[in-house]
C-alpha cells in the first residue's frame, strides 16, 4: 500500500480533489501528461475502500468515470469566499509558466483570450468565471478535458465577460466560454452566455451598458442552437437597434470549430453582412 501511495499526490490549496473539490486529505494519481487518473477521497464513498486512506475513485484507465454530481443550483445570492479564492488561485496558476499557452493550444484558442476571460486551471480542468453585467462573480464553470460541463457548487449562471469590454459599437454574443474565446482571439468584441438561451436579461442589460449599436448572436449549428439564439436575439432587440443571428457554415458545429478550421475576420464579417437584422417584437418567429 505504501508504495502505491507514493504515486499519489496530496491535494492542497489551489489544487483541490477532482471528486469532492476540497483541498485537504484527498490524494490524486496522475498520468504522464498531468491528467488525474485515480483519486483516494475519504469524503466521497465509492465501492472500493482503501483502508484509512479513503475510497478509490477511478477517473480513467478503463473508460469508466464516476457519476459527477451534476451542476448544482444555486441558492445563495453571492458566491462564497471559498469560491472566489479558488477562482483566484486557479487564475494565478494559469498565468504561471506555459499553462495558458498549452491550454489554449489544446482548444485551438489564443492564450490572450483565455486570460481576458479570467480563466484559471486546476490539474487539467479549466475554470471560467461567470459574472453579472456589472462584472460581479456569480459562479464558476468547469471545463474538463473530455468537455463535460459542470459548475462549482453554489454557482449561479452568468456571463463569460472579457476584462476589456467597454463601450463597443458591435458585440458578438456566444454560447459558452470557448466559443467566446474563439471570437476574442480574432479580435472581435464578444461575451458568452452560460449556455444557449440562458441569462438573456443579464445579456440585454450588458449590451445596453456598453451602448452597442449592433449585437451578433452566434448560434450553434443545430435546430436547438438556432432556436435559442433567436430567443436571445429577440430579448437583445429591446436594447439594440441592429441584432443579427449568424450560424457557422454547415460543416462546423459551433464558433470554436469554425475558427479552429480557419475562419478569418473577413469570413465572419461576410457572414454578418449576409445576415438580416432581427425584427422587433416577433414572438416565436424568425423574421
Ligand atoms: Zn476528495
């Protein structure tokens, strides 16, 4: 047992347990790329007890994964001090060494875009702060390497806001942090929604605040994505004169895919020019 345990590292402040999210007592084993493989967690039971060390959780080696707790909602009005501290630690870690460059390269993004969004990193999981339109922290989205979405316990949905968004004449509205980062990386002004069709009132207050003349909602390339993009567009239309919905060409599933496959400022600009302005007060329609 003791020789086995030598392969495990103890969790600590800023690098919490991938299973229970606490930073003391739990142990994590990594593969060569620094990805957590197995966890010994005394807090979260599994069907394999390892003596006093806790319960064994196999995150990966045979394709099995534990059931995650799911995205927990959200009763408190303000995020806990623990959440803010955890986000800050993760941000500091992303800025250390080549973390930002490596994380960005894996996703086909620019490191500057991750940094502008205030992203952080824990092991190989990216953390993205969700904020309200005034920039207050509402919650933290976790993005694991397998692209599963969770939020830190106690999170509320919010916007993915770049630090440099001020008064802008045009702003792109994306779904999720990585699509937002993709457009930021090309030099567009952009912010993201927690997921499709959420936080529409917050988004409307934000576009009013930055006095945008045009908002471009970037839809995922499927029926559900398009429907929620139009819902967002209609609520923004109350605040902005010119609101458009743009979908990536049919071979790309979302904005990040589009950008990673070579979309340029010119090709996205052309798609915006080719789109039509969404009309005011059309309920359930697309005109
Ligand atoms: Zn744990």
